[in-house]
């Protein structure tokens, strides 16, 4: 009798074919081939519903992310800009910083609450596979951990407890996996955080120069010691997250251009999918036509309905 794990690793054939166990000889699999199967077959029925991972570490990291952005906004507005004598300087920088901060938090929220591309859990039943009416020679692979029909390029996440299509990695800072459906929002999140980090660092430098030339009691509403402490903490936060998010942003863009996820690069998996141009790969993530919507976290990219997946043994 086969164990549950072995049953999950079985290769299911089309109707009229017999079930092949995981311990079957490779000779019986020689005539099988990977057949493109419609994406609709493995699209989660809850993809339009609210998505949220109940992971304590991820929730704490997400809350810390928001608090750090609010802290930076507080220091920028109440320590540096509002006490400034130059009204235009305060208005321009205040508007720019808050716009970028709003876009960063909106991107974070979309990345966190968007289904990253989860495969329906436990759908790899014999009855469901028979309902697909697969032809002889077509094969599907079942995940041994969540017993779901696992498409090519999908990986199982131990935190989400689901198989995720084109999973790049699980990020605790957004409390979610970065996958096919939310990679755009994660890239925008890293980009906007890097921009506000750079902006805050520049403002701190200008404010220090301004205070050294003027009286410290006049360049801030807070006492000089409190002002210095707040600025140093902001400088440390801005420098840390500028480096971290810039590296992550560059890594993500490179991953998109090469059409190879972080897990695939780490495992050095054999490339079994069609190679496309860098521009085509960017359009596949951000949308079919380049526009300002590429930079909006409120715009849902059209990934296309003709995309197919290959199920492999």
C-alpha cells in the first residue's frame, strides 16, 4: 500500500489510463510528454477574494514597515520642513515625500493582500483530474505537501502552505509570497521605499547644513538634542533601507528581464520555458502596454488570457 506522500507524487494520466506510482520504472514514462495545459485549470477560485497570510512574524514585520514610514514622515514634516523659513521648499519637498510615501504604502498593501498565484489546495483528486479529460500522454504533477495540481515553475511555500505560480521568494516584510500576480506591487514597493529613503537622506543633509549656519533653536521646533537624535535615527533608517530596497529592486528587475525567479536561480533549475526578450518579460509583469499605469499600485496588470503552463513529472 502506498503512503499518502507517494500518492501525492503520483503521475495521473488521461481518462482510460492507469495510475502510475512514484516507484514505477522510468521506462513506462519514456513516451510521456509535457503538454501545455490552460492556466484556467490551476487558477484559484478565490483569486478575487481577500488574501491575507496569518503569520505572526510577517504581520509584525508589516506593522514595523508602516511604523518606520510614519516615523520618517513625522521627522521630515515636523522636524525639517514645517520650521523652515522657505515656504516653497517646504511645500515642494513635503508634497513629493508624502506622495512617494503614499505610493509605497499602497504598493505594500497590494503586495500583501493580493493572491500571489496560489494553486487550489487539495485539488489533485482522482475525480477532479478525470474531470479535466486529459488526453493520453498528458501528465500532471501533484505536490506532496498540499496535494494540489502543481504547474511548471510553481513551488511550495512552507509559510503560505500553498504552491505559488512563479514563486520568487517569501518576503516577511510584505507578509506574503512574491509570485506571478503580485510581483509588480512588490517591485513598486521596493522602488518607492528606496526613493523616499534617498529623499529623506538628502533632506537630512540639507537640514544639518542649514542648522550649522543658523541657530539650532530656530531651525527646529524641538530642542537641539532631540532634533539631532531624531535626524540621526532617520539618517540610519534611510541609509539602511536605501541599500536594502535598492539591491532588492535591482534583483527583481534582473529576475524579470531574464524570466527566472529567485528560487529557479538558487536551485539552478533547467530552463524548460520559451525564452522571450527583456521587453516582453517586463510587459508580462507590469502590463501589455507601457504607460504611467506601470508605476501605479492601483492598476492591475493584464497578464494575458492565452498563457499556458506545462505540467511536468
